[in-house]
C-alpha cells in the first residue's frame, strides 16, 4: 500500500514538473490575459451598439429617408449583438471570437455610411442629438482602438508561446488553440459611399 502511494506521489510530482517545464502555467496565464483583454473589447463594442440607434433616431426625426442604410445598420447591429451574446466573454472559443470580429467589422462599415449622411443632408449638422451622439461615438471608436491594440498584443504573446518548443507539445496535449487577431476588414480604410438621395427619391416614385 505504501509503495502504491509512493508511485502516485512520484507520478504527480513528475506531471507537475513536466507541465511547469513545458510552459503549461505560462499558457494558462497568457490565455487568461487574452480573455481579459477581449472582455474590454466587447464592452466597447456594446457601447457602440447602444449609441448607434440614437444616431438613426436623430436622422429619422430630421426627415432622412435612407431606408437602405437604416436597414443595413439594423441588420449589422443584430448580427453583432447575436455574436457577442453567444457566450460570456471569458467562455468564448477562438471561433466565436472570430465571429464577433467579423460582425464588428461589418457593423463599423455601416456606421460610416450613417455618418456620411451629414454630407447629403445638411440639416443633420444642426441636430443636437445627432451631433452629441456622434461625439460620444467618436470617443467610443478611440476606446475600441485602444482595446483592440491591447487584445492583439495579448494574442501575439499567447500565440507566440503556443508555437514555441517545447510549449507547442503542451499546447497539443491540453488542447490550447490559437486566438484570432482583431484585424480590420479589407477596404476599411476607404470612405463608404452612399446612393444619391435625388436618385433614390426618383426610384421611389
């Protein structure tokens, strides 16, 4: 009986030494850091999603009839909220985080189209609700940029450890997966385009 206990203790000790020496604890710590940074990203994305309906409301109250744009915004916002609410931030898989990233990029593109309405409808420039919400949204976009950078730095550190030897062996044994970077979608640097309102009105008649 004593011999059996000795073998168990030796086995446990060997396991602890193996996992520690092969970076298991490091991977766990870095993975938790990724999750924490991701939670900050989702918090800012939620704030953005809460602000945008105020912009739409202000535009509609000003008599703006860009139903195509409003429909795209509603659809993109719904997709983002569904992706973020699929699971708590700390429990999301890399695949679920990737889905949120794609939805956030899509939503960001529709916001650009909404903001460009000011160029075609000057009355929006004097709409207090629109301008106030736009300023808050600009601040939120800055927060998203900071949170995204912090998240990507945490992902880089984690993914680098994940692919280094001998940590890569531990990662495969315990099922650690690479985390996705939060990268802007292709063409995000280009200004969005809106249909000419006069042409739309003619088509609606």
